[in-house]
């Protein structure tokens, strides 16, 4: 009976006792007037609440007054509000009122981490796994298979990591064809026009010698009587070409012409291969491809400088370049200015159809904003004292865009802040060498996080799995979307808890992605072994606290499998471009017009190819 009356929707207007009614109405009136005045006042700058036009989302269950400007309310109004509530509470049922107050608790980002997760800096399960890519005894030695007069040349394509994929697969393609591989040519004409050749980025002698049992690799075509033995026949294979595809398409040409050059070589070998070939992929990618000493030493120096600042550090690969944002077709909350600017860039790709930015976001196809990355990390439990290394190209909106992230993580570093201009001089003019430095630091970080699912993010995710499942956080953008959208409707704790739920299966835990799912370079499951047979029965099911908090995890359907993962075998879109990985922080759109034109001319056919893939 009493319960029923309490639930009555009109309880606020039914006067229980006349004097109470008068008093409560007066109090409410005062409250409304005060709230109105408060809203006219400017928000207080030292109390970030991250208002964002995109996210001023009306919450149906709360009065909108309490939603629009929580920081203002929290400072100017909140104590008064509580005071009035207290008076009011004396007259009405106090328990019932308590519930209403809780809903109005503002969204305040705490500075402490307060993580409920004990293995934030590294997975406890990692020690049960290790990378295993040695060839089995039945894998024939190079001398036994290499046929004379079969030379495979490769021209890679794209940015550093896309090229890395191409180089890795080139070795395997040569193996499939029983051919001698000529050291791959790097893409010097892509968007970033880095003139470096293979030997200026990678240790070429090590590359050749460490693979000597698998594939015969030479630096250039042999000469006969002072003349190169021939000119290559140039062709292109389809994307994700399987071994039989190489045998039917390339082998006949190779037998006839003897020298074949495959162009635009990036994702040209199928994901699924027999174990021996997958392991070869891992030997190339994780052991044979080493950066040159100057690059590796500079990268190591940057890592040492981060470690000198704190015991652990996070590396963030942040992609937020204007062209990439334009290409993504997403809206990032910058109003008409953003729509105009990104729209103008978008027009340069004449083949792009108009996009539905809301749909892109709902499907998890939009990179997180710097602000969202900051909130994600804090929600996962990283406090304000944590040091962050940010690997980033030009950030659209510059410092203004980065400010909310820096407010959450003030210990903000980049290669430009850690090293002097003089130290960076040998690398600065070469986009791939700069990208390599970022690659090394991201690889050497305790926690690696990205706001995107591009080539570098995927390459590093796989590499970090192989070398001991080091903590790698990939935003589950598809699920985070609605949490970010609704964040002003909840208290911080509720928000943080939802974020942690979304991130289950996206934390770089062993076995969070089912073997064979996703792209191989991202999930090299064939090359990951468990420590002992005894453990294996259990470890497959055990995940860290992050992995199984809600008990939903189960080995038949791992939470991180690509139903929630934006990257699938079939998909390939703007994320396949990593040309923007490496302009120095604070660069500008400037001076690239020529390059844009070049980019458009040379890339449009492929762009179409990728989108229709
Ligand atoms: C792989 O081979 C190397 C040397 O060839 C050896 O040192 C290493 O222990 C091997 N790894 C495994 C997992 O067998
Ligand atoms: C490569 O050599 C192996 C071993 O001789 C042979 O079984 C295979 O058919 C050859 N493949 C091609 C494409 O020549
Ligand atoms: C966000 O709000 C919308 C509409 O109010 C609701 O449908 C959705 O379930 C909410 N999402 C979360 C994660 O709270
Ligand atoms: C895992 O989930 C599937 C379906 O979601 C269910 O059929 C299966 O029994 C579950 N396995 C375990 C071990 O909980
Ligand atoms: C372009 O670069 C020049 C100097 O190189 C600079 O003066 C100018 O302000 C830049 N323009 C833009 C739009 O950033």
C-alpha cells in the first residue's frame, strides 16, 4: 500500500500535508531560477567537464537542465541543491529523494586511476605464452627448392607498416614459387614520398642472412658479362592471393619470362596459409626485419628517456590527420567549420560517395578523438600521473583538439619533446624513418593504445602478442560509441564501469581473439605457443580480470573476435592507408597540395579497388 503510493507518478503535486507542499514548491521554484541563472554564467575553466557539441545528447530519463552543464551545476548550484533537498527531505520520504539526487551526480573526471584492475600494466596470463616460429624439420631448406632462373621482384606500396606487410609476404611468395627474391623495393612515390631505400630503413644484410635457410634473397639481379640478365615482366596479383593463385597466375609467367616484378604489393597473400608458411611469415616479420642501427639506437634512446620519467609508460598511436578524418567520413563534433574543411578535403577523392557519419560511428568505424582516448584510459584506471608517449601525425585542430587529452594526462611526450632537433635531424626529412622511431617506442611501451585500427595499430598489436602479450588496448569503438554519446547522463563511476565492460576482449589478453580470426599480422596465432601442456587445458579459459569480469567470456566465442572488431578479412577501407602515420606533431596541411594531386592521380584506381574489395 505504502509502496504503491510512493511509486505514484504525480507524487510531486499531490499535497500530503499543505505546509509541506507550499515549502517544497517554493524550494523547487528557487532551484529552477537559480539553475537558469547558472546556465547563463560561463563554465569554469579549471574544472574540465569536456562539453562537446557532438555529445550534447539529451537523456530521456533526466531533466535536461541537469544535463547540459554539469560542471556549472556542480560548483554553483550543487551545494544549494543539496541544501534544498535536505530541507525538502525532512518533509518527504528521505529514501525516495536520495534516489533523485544520485541521478544528478555530475560527470567529473577524477585525477586518480582508482583501477579495480590489478594487472593494468601487463596481463597475468602472458607468462604462459611465447612466440614460436622456428621451422619444423620437414620444412625443406632453401637449396632444395630454389629453382634457377626464377627471380621474383617486389615493389611494395603504402606507408611503413603497409610496406612491412608487403615485405613479409614477399618472402613467403618467393618460397611458394621456389624463386629467388630480390630485396623488395620500397614505395618512394606514395603520399609521403620518402626516398629511403630498403637498406636505409632495414638492416639488409641481417634480412638476407637470417632467412638464408628459407629463401634465397639477393640485393639485385645478377649480371652476365657486365649486363643485368634481363628486364622484369611487371604484373599485379589480386589481393589476398592464395598459394594456388600464385601457382596459376604468376608461375607460368615466371617460367616463361624468368623475372617477374609484382607491383603495389601489400595485402597480396591470403591470410590463411599452412603452418610452415605462417611461421615463415613470423620469422620474417618478427626476426628478420630489423631497423638499421641508427634508427634502432635513436628509438631505444627515446624509450630510455620515457623510462627515466616513470616506471611504466603508455604509448598512444593517435591518428587524427585532416585527410584521414575526411576520408573516414565521420563527424567529430567541430560544427560547420569542420564540415566545410573536411568536406573540402573529401572532394579531392572524386570517387568517394557521400557518407552517413552517424552510421560510420555506430559501426565503430570512426577513430576516437583525443578526448575520448583520455577518458577511455582514465576509465580503465590510468591516473593523471601516468606518462604518455604520443605517436602522431598532424592533428586536426592542433593544440585545441589535444587540450582535453592533455588535461587528463598532463605528462604528454612525443619524439619532438624527448629529443632535440639535432638528434632528430637524420630522420626528420624521411617520413618512414620518423614512423620507425614511433614504431620502436610504441613497441617498447608497457601499454600500447591506439585510437584507430590502421596498419600500424594492427602490426603492433600482433607483434606485442608474439613477444609476450604485452598490454595492448584497442578501443571497441562500436560499443564505446553509445557510452561516449551518453556520458553526460551518468556519474563518472557509471561511465567508467560501462567503458570497462566495453573493453573486455580488447585489452591484448592471450586468447581474446579466436585463432585464425582477423588479419594474420594482427593475430599471429600460429606463432604463439603455450608454455606447457599441463597449463594449456586451463589457460585457454582463464583470462585476466578484465577479460572475464562479467562472466560472459567463453572459449567457444571469445569476446574479442571480430564481430565487434572493425577489422575483418573482407573489409578494407581508409584504415589501409597509413601514409599519415608520421608527419611531425604540429605540421600543417601546408605544402602538400602538390602531394595531394600526386596522391590522387596515382592512388585513385587502387582506392576504388580497396573500397570495392
Ligand atoms: C628456435 O631456434 C633457435 C635457434 O635456431 C633456438 O635458439 C630457439 O630456442 C628455438 N626456439 C624454440 C621455441 O624452439
Ligand atoms: C617447389 O619445390 C617443391 C620441392 O621440390 C615442389 O614440391 C613444388 O611443387 C615446387 N613448387 C613450385 C611452384 O615450383
Ligand atoms: C544511450 O542513450 C540511448 C537513448 O537515451 C539509449 O537508447 C542507449 O541504450 C544508451 N546507451 C547506453 C550505453 O547507456
Ligand atoms: C559458450 O557459449 C555458447 C553459446 O554462446 C554455449 O553454447 C556454450 O555452452 C558456452 N560454453 C561454455 C563453456 O560456457
Ligand atoms: C604554410 O607554411 C608557411 C611557411 O612554410 C606559413 O607561413 C603559412 O602560414 C602556412 N599556411 C598554413 C595555412 O598553415
